[in-house]
């Protein structure tokens, strides 16, 4: 099993993405608590795709580095892109009147978090979590 | 899939199912706002035991449901947040400020009964 791709085109896909994430995390041996953290982080970034970019995809894959194993979650869209990345990663900042906790929150839930975005081109968020 | 809402005296009890979509939550908000009026409910319990994820949207909507209910004269209590879900919410920075929470249905009903007694 190399990777699982979940197309995000409507809000119902958010649930599919996080269920797929939880399932892969379970297969990889993550604790139920970590499975929930991963599923929640996926929910946040998948929702951002729906709200800001209308469509995109979530790609889930296994991570292996010597003895260590983990999960990689990549959220990709060709949406409007993020103008000010620093602001976007700040708690409480929202351009759509929401809580503004999605991106900084997802970052707190995962071990690694890379935000790659360009206005007019889209956004790619790469998150990793290691199995303890 | 709509969330079933049961009536017990002047309390409405909604038990959400695990694969809850955003639309289901919004539908629940609208249904509860209506039902509070038709049955003159004083209390609302939302049981989220089956929810394996409570993200920022769900939290925001639950809070919205509670505030809406309060405007219509009913107190809300969210019950059944699972340990891992609670932990994820704390990590995410989510609070249920302004919304009562309790361990389970029994505790929630007891809490709401106390609140109503204090009001009198």
C-alpha cells in the first residue's frame, strides 16, 4: 500500500478524508489518541480546501526512517493561495469569520508541518506524525 | 442523515452519530431551534459520544446551537466528549466557552436540573 488519495470536492469528503486517515494511522500502529489527533488535523486542512479552494485532495502515505515509522498527510489545492503565511498560522486569524484555529491548530496536532503557498497558484500543506 | 431528537419532558435530547457531516450539524441546529419552540423545551442535551473527531467547525456549530437555544429560553449541555477528542480539542485550542458540558447523559440532565432550580 503506497498511498491513499482522497479527492476533496464537497464538505462530505472531509469525513471521508479523516476516516481514511484514522484507518491508515490504525494500520500503522498509532495509539487511538494519536489517531484522533491525526484525524482532527486532516479535518481542519480538508475543510480549508473546501472553504477556500473549493476542491483539492488529501494524500496519505506511510513514513519510514530507519526504525521510526509514521504517517504523512499532504493537503493540496489549486486555490487562491495564502497571501500572508505568518498571519494564517496565527491563532485566531481568519479571513472567513471562523475561529482561525485550523492551520495553527493542525500544526500543534502534528509533529512536522510545512505550509507551501503562492497567491494565484495554490496551497500544499505537508504534515507528519511519528508513531511513538 | 438527520440527527434524531428525542423529547423527555421539557428536555430535548439529540444523539449525534459518528459520520456527522457539516450539513448534518447545520440541520441539527435548525431542527433544535424549531423544536424548542414547538415543545416549549427548557433544556437541550447534545450527546456527542459517537463523535470521534470534534474539529473547529463542529465546536463552533455546537456553540452556535447553545447560544441559539439560550436566545429561545433553553439551556444546552453537551455530553459525551470522549477522552481523545477532549485532548485533541485542547491541543487545537478549542474551548466550549459559554456551553455547559458534562460526562454523559445522566450527568448532563442533573446539571441542567440544577441550573433551572438556581434560576427560580
